[in-house]
C-alpha cells in the first residue's frame, strides 16, 4: 500500500483563514503522483463548526464517531454508483474492525436531486449511508470547505433536466471532532482505505 503523509501548517490562524487553500494544495499534491492518491495528513485538518454540525445532522439518530464523505449526484451513470458502492463496502469493513463509521453522500445537483429522490437513491446502497442536500450559498460554502469543484454542461433555462455534471471523486474520512484524517479517491483507493482500517489502529484512537 502506498500512502502519502503530508505535514500540516501548525498555525491556528492560518488554518482558519486559509483552510480551503491548504486543502486544495493537499489535493493537488495527492493527485500529482500516479503512485499515491491517498493522503494522511500528519496533523488533523479541522473543519469549521458550521460544517461539522451539518455533517452530524446526516446521522443525528445514530452513535457515529467517524464519517466518510463523498460528493456526487443521482443522475450520474457510473462514477457515483461506484463511489457509493465503495462507500458501503468501507462502512462494512470498518464495522468488522469495531470502528463506528457511517457514510454521507452530498449532492452537488440540488435542482434535480430532491429529498425524495435522494432518500430512494441512497437506500439502494445500504442502511448506514445518509445524504445531505444544500442549495445556493449553503452548498457553495459546504463545497468550499472541502475544495470540491463542479462543472455543469449544457444546463440552461431550456434544459434543466438532461445536463451533465463533472465533479471531484475525492472522499474524506472525518473523525468525531470534525477533523479530516484521510483524503482519498472514492473510485480508486477503496482498497487502501480498507487496509487502513485493518492496519492503522492508532489513527482511530481518539
């Protein structure tokens, strides 16, 4: 297994003001190497309290310590279903190692992804997965917290249903304190994450 460990900037003020830029740099470094995309920062990357609170709402009825977060949309033909299948597999792999973990799917396409559609969609991948749906500025703030970028193609007033969305496949492992602990590709790195559950027990000792 090949992992990339990156030293985090220690200044709290720096983290608060420039966190999206720091995370963007991590993601660029991770994908710059064809040999390693999984990133384990040597210092946890704290999320803003607003974002942490929103993540907890997704599984408000469960005793969750760890969360895996991916972004996507329900009209996605192959990337998102694969990401969610991997997410479900990782939730089960974590449970086998006695790690309390749930998965969260965040839609980047709220115009088509209603709550009813998301609820039906997510259930097909397992009971330990949930979704979050934001609109407008709330969605932009949430995406910015994870440096997630999206691009909409052929979406216009005359075409509000049959358009395509490009988005990041990066996934995030978040601890109970609201810190990002691992950054990985939801499509390519699921096996590495499963190995982390088995072999990196110290990471989960909070």
